[in-house]
């Protein structure tokens, strides 16, 4: 059984070793980059397209 503290994890964005203060990222920069991707809809979950112009009251 391995201890996760002994095996270094890597940043999912730049592959540098993760920093405990910013886990799972290596720095505040990568942490902010990931947040920006979420806020700007850079990450998407595949699925059927939705018709957002349809009026539900009609």
C-alpha cells in the first residue's frame, strides 16, 4: 500500500509537481487558469444540443 504523500502528484495543466497550498495544481497561476477555463466555458460536457431560444410559456 503506497502513501499518497510519498508519491508526488503533478499539475493537470503544466505537469509540474503539485504544491500542497494549491493542490492539485503547482501554483496560483495554474489554479487561476483552470478557474478561467470553467468561467469561460472552456470545459464542456458532451451531450445533445439544447434549443435555448425556445419559449417555455408558448
